[in-house]
C-alpha cells in the first residue's frame, strides 16, 4: 500500500533538509526560496511540523550551537526521510509527465481542431458570421 501524498509544506521542509542539516530559520528561508515566495512558514508552524517529522522518523536532531547566547538546533534528513522524499518526488514526476503529455495532446489537438473547424466553417460561408 502506498503512502498518502505529502502536504506541500512537508515536501518543502524535507527538500530543504535534503541539502544538508539546517536550523529552523534556515529551513524557513530555504522553503521560501524553493517555493519562490509562495510558501512562508511561521516559526510555530515550522516547529510543530519538525516535531511531527521527528516523531515519524523522517528527520532527526543533528547538533546544537550557541549563537549570541541562544541555542540553535540543527535538523537533518534521515535515511527514511530521504526515501520518503524520493518516493514523493517520483509520484509527483509521474503525475507531471501525464499532465504534460495530456496538455501537449490538447494543444496539438486543439490547434488541429481549430484549423480544421475554421477551414470547414469558412468553406461553408459561416466564418464571416453568417448563420
């Protein structure tokens, strides 16, 4: 049985961590960049997601650093998280291929249809609006 599709923020968080360990603010910044500004995670949302992803074994704590007197925790993608991201990427790729193929066929068919229909209609005197 396949797993259910990932929510976009989860996909983007795992994608951000696929590049290497990051702290929370780094993940927020990376997700915004990956999504071209479309997805902006708030700290509360991010940390709730990170807790859930840790509980699912998809990410793990990597290390902690103290920066300006504050602890900065880094997270990393686990092997299980990498496998799940790979599976989701493949699922999305397959869907994208089908959509692309159908859109190309639609455009090719639509262009052929419009050309054929326009010629047929003008040949019968209907193109000029006479009905």
